[in-house]
C-alpha cells in the first residue's frame, strides 16, 4: 500500500504546524471565495495571478501550505510555483471545505 504523497497535508497536521508558526498559508481561490471565508494570516493570490505575484509575497525557501476550495487548484499552484524555484510547498488535502468540516466536528 502506498502512503500519501509528501506534497499533501491534512487538516490536523496543518493545525499543529500553524500552532508552531512553522508554515505560511496561501489561498489561491478567487476573490469572491476569499471574501466569504478565509483562514487567519493567509495570503491571497488567485491562481491566475500566482506566476506573476508569488515572489512578491513569498521567499523560495518558505514552507508554504496552499489551499483552495477542494484541493485541485492548490495542486495546480504547486506545479506553477515549482519552476519558479519554490521548494517547500504542500496542498491542503480536501481544501477549505475539509477545514470547515473539521471545525464543525
């Protein structure tokens, strides 16, 4: 059985890392989605603007956790950022919807 890919992080792992102050959050959803619900201290760069704006906000060596609604755009974001030299990125498994579900239960 194969383990989970190293570029994924689940909600519980992310909560621990946020408490440690170990990661920076990047939300790649559209502006309307961002305005409805956002995580504290997250940076917002829509996926369509990521290539031109990422280096203005993040350093190549930052430990970045990327999230979107369900986890698809955040994986795309990793593929956009990797050729720009970013090294340590993970996608929030299930996206913000999974985060919201964990907060309810």
